[in-house]
């Protein structure tokens, strides 16, 4: 079974976000970039499926400028066999990303498509669901456990009432949540091997997709600073402040 894994280049999650002075977006000019944490989990799950003998080939795909090849090399250092780079803007809308991934799915015909449930930059949580709809495939989102056997994937996902378990027939689209696994670190020999693994490059036009803009960002601003907390000496004082200051008690 071939597994296709989508990978996105995002701001390093441990870096402080800075907004441009004109509030047109986030300043990435000198920011440290990394693979989206949820995408790392998807890559790790694909590698584990191959280690179990379930997957036979692992393919990573990323959409963006030439810089995304750094993240593709990182994925191949973790165990991905080959990669596909779709040259496009780094700020494509979710629908455009889903359409490009759909074209790659049609080209590769994988038995399973894995994506992170969301990217930590846009935080949209849309691409996986849109991709499943475009492909006409079953989907399971927010996966915290995946078991593949006999042409089916059993997916456990956390919901408000507890745990929900779904069974989806393959091929299918699955998006990964934080509790699915703990991504491994790449070893130096694998990093060196990844430099020789192939990356195929395509443009949207070659895939038959014309990205279209549907949304305009009006402004981006940092959240307002939080007010400092207040210490109270007793329960009675807490109740009094909640009642008279915060006005949350009658």
C-alpha cells in the first residue's frame, strides 16, 4: 500500500510571533521555520505503518516556495521514500491547497492519505475535509489511534463525550491529532541519505489547477495583553469580587 503524507512549512512553534508594522500579516523575514507539528505526527504514523509491513511506499508532498524542500528532506530523513514539491505561493487558501493535493492524489493513487489535522499558522482545520470531498473518499479526522487491516482503517478520535471509533474503507483521508504518536528524531546517517532521495517538482499548471483567491486579509494584530491576576485572602473575598467586580454572580 502506498501512503501519501502532506507536509507544510510553518513558523517554528517555539518562536514568538511578530506582526508586520503595517498589520498585513506575520513577519517571517528572519523567522525560524519548521515542519508543522501535526504534519510531523502524520509522517511518523506513515513510517510506523511501513515498519509494520502495512505500507510499501511512503510519499510526502508539500506546496509552496523552494524553501519547503527543507521540510521534505526532513520528512525523508525520518523514513519517507520520495517527495513531491508543488511550486506555489506559501500563502494559498485551504481550497487551493486541497485542489492541488487532489491532483497529486489522482496522479499517485495512494491507498491512504495522511495529513495533520491543522496547520499552526492559519489554524483553519479545513484541508483534510476538503480533500476528502474532492476525492470522493471516506474521511476520519482528529485521529488519536489508527489500526489498518484487511482494506479498512479503524480510527479512534477524541470527542466531547469520550472516544469515538470509526471504520473507514481504504483508500481514505485521515487527519492526525496530537495523541496519535510521539515523532522520532532523525539520525545523522538518515539525514545524509535523505539528500540523495528524489524530489519531483510540479507547477499548478502541470497539475491542471489554477489557484484562485477567494479571501482578502484586512489586517493582522497581536492579541491585547491580559490584565494581571488578583490574589484573594479568603473564599469570602473571592465571592465578593466575583459578585461586585466581575459581575458574574447574582
